[in-house]
C-alpha cells in the first residue's frame, strides 16, 4: 500500500516543472536480490577468520544479505580436508555448507588439485606415479563424495598453467609426478562421484588476451582438446585478481580480453565464471575518491560480462571487506567492495546501480509464432500510479522504509518523512554524478544534465532507490 506523508512543514518554494519518473526500485533491493532477478550468482568468500569466529557480526549479516554463492577461502583445500594420508577433516567445510543451506546460497568447492596448499605427505610420493594417482583419486572420491549434492561446482584443477610462456606449471607435484594427464583424470574421477556438479578449471591472469602466447590462449587449446576427448569440463574459472589500471603499468588485463575468452568458450559450450575478483591498488599509495570511483567502474565492467554473455553466470569476489583480504601478500590494498569498517565503497554502488539498470536484451532471435489476433484490445493505459494533491506520481516506498518518500520535479528532488537524508545520484553506468545531504526537505540537483539517472536516498536504515528522468 503506497502511503504518503505531508512534507514536514516545508514550504515548497521550488516550481514543480516537468516531471520525469520512469520507474523505482524497492528500497530493500540487494546485490543478491538483483542477481537473482537477473539469473546470476554474486558472491564472496567466507574469509578464514569467519571459520575461527574472528569477524564482527555484521560481516556475516552483509554476506548472507548481499550474496547468493559462497566459497571457502582455504577450508576446502587439500591441506585442510586431508591433512594426513587417509585422514579427512570436513568440519570447517561442513560449517560453511550448513551456513549456505540455512541461507539458500550456492556452494563452490575450492580446490581439489592444486600445486599449493598440498600437505607435505603428498610430496613424499612425487616420484611414484601410480601411488600419486591413487592419492589424488582417493582424495577426490572422499571429498567430493562427502559433499555430493551439496557442493554445486568444483574447482577440480587450479592454476596448472605456468605464469610465463604458456606451458604447464612444472613445479606442481601433480605435474611432476603424473604429467599433465592428471588434469584429465581429476575431472573424470570428480564427475564419476558427482555427475551433477559443475566442474571447472580455475586460473588467474586469464584476462590478458586469448592469443596463443597468452595463458588464456594456451588454456583454450587445452579446453578444446578436453572437450573433444569427452573430458567432463563444464566451466573455466577466471580468478580475475587485477590491479587498478593506473598503478600497475604492466597491467595488461582487461574486461574486454576476458569477454573474448568467454565468447571462445561459448563456442565449446563451456561456461566462464569470475571466481576470485579483486581490483587492488599498490600498497602504500594514497587511494583517492576518484581512484575508488574508477575502481567501481572496473568492477562494473567485469559485471557487464556476467550480465551480457550468456555463458557467464558467476561474479564472485575474493573477500568482503578490505580489512580481511589476502591482497597485502601481493603488495596490494583496497581491492574489495566494502571498506575496513564494512561500509560500502563506490564499487558497491556501481555494481548495485548496474544491476538495477540492466535491461536484458530482447530476444529477437525467436521465430514469430504469434497468431493474428483479431480481437480489438483496449489500448488506453490505465495509470495506476498514485498521485499526490498536485498530480505528481508518488514514488512507491518500500516496506521497512517507514515514512520516507521522494518526488522529483525537473531538477528538484523533494524528500519527505525525514529531517536528514544522504542523496546520491548515479548515471546509468553506475558512476556517481552528484552527492549531497538533504536537510530542508528538498535538494536542487544542480549541474546535472537532462537525462536518465538513478537516485538513492538514505536515511537511517531507509534506502530508497529510483530511476529518474531529469528534464
Ligand atoms: O592456517 C595457518 C595457521 O595455522 C598459521 O598460524 C598461519 C600463520 O602462518 O598460517 C595459516 O595458513 C595460512 C592460510 O592462508 C590460512 O589462513 C597460510 O599461511 C597462507 O599462505 C594462506 O593464504 C591463502 C593463499 O590462498 C594460499 O595460497 C589465502 O588466505 C587465500 O586467500 C589464497 O587464496 C588463493 C586461492 O586459493 C587461489 N587463487 C589465488 C588466491 C590468492 O592467493
């Protein structure tokens, strides 16, 4: 029920000219609710501190409110699940699976065969191929079997390709002891245990082009071979640990390059998933507001791939808050979408606004199956918008907003039901264009050109978002 409250004694001096209401969004929309509307997964790791109870309560509150897919930062890796030969430890993984089930979230399993975080006892067998094959097969059968039907997708193999010239990573115990065919076997064994799970090859620096000399180019050749040989690979995970363009002069990764990889994989009927996204700045430099806004645009550009490429469905960020991030180990900082105080950064705004403004392409490819409809239809549109006393549409307030409402008229935004509100205006690409505090019941959106925008009004727990046409 839309209700309106009289402006709190504010004499409305601004002339109400031109009205541009296009549509509005429920104030309680989250990255999760918008992701689900768009049929994609948006997620973040559960940092290792979560498993040890070392995080503030609002971390989990944010996590389960904003995300619909989860992966453990370290707790499902080889060293965590089989710390000694034949002895399996599922406790932390079970804790995460239970959390995910309680909160209706999809679970990613990370990672079955990786050169890193392999317990020492495995390395004892690096010169015994048959034994190493048995070790890997037994690990996969036990771990995947334990979470069968609960873990929806697995990073079966992680980072098996060398960083330099495109070739296999030679210092992997699996490569050294078995050869590159450990990959084929790992996928076949995993699929045999859980045929319903999506099986991914996961790696980093895949956003640097698909020419044969690039890592992604080498990977594409392997995926073509695996697919041709009937290896059950369903997806490629692009970790996407990238650095902000202006601080990393060697930065050669880009959203466009990753999109090219997605399109090549689509030809093979293989998905691409963004699995470990962070967009860091070099440690030690001062990160300005405009740097953070640019970071938000880069986050949005990677999200565009997920929204626009049919074979891309996952946007997973390798952390929630800058305060708990592995990035310092990479001499980077501030790569996530919440700050040290668990407050949303401009990157959060960019992602949210992009999800709110995304219009799925109309499917023009369908064959015309319409039958000729001879009935006359009443084309008059009944305007069901509730209007106020002067004929202005009332922007629906969402449940939980209390009494806060807003009206836009020309360049004047009227806000009622609160004495103080934060007003942020974004362009349709999620870029912030105007920000102010409203304490008079209205704000002049000065300096904003006519056009479509998203305006967000925050007051206490209220968070009202709507698309506006300024004219
Ligand atoms: O558990 C031990 C603890 O007992 C000990 O006291 C402590 C101090 O040494 O170390 C703890 O282990 C650490 C582990 O994280 C759990 O916190 C390891 O030292 C540390 O190296 C490990 O770092 C993880 C890293 O993978 C290992 O390679 C990061 O948290 C994790 O974010 C990172 O994640 C990887 C992905 O799995 C694969 N893609 C790259 C990504 C970033 O490196």
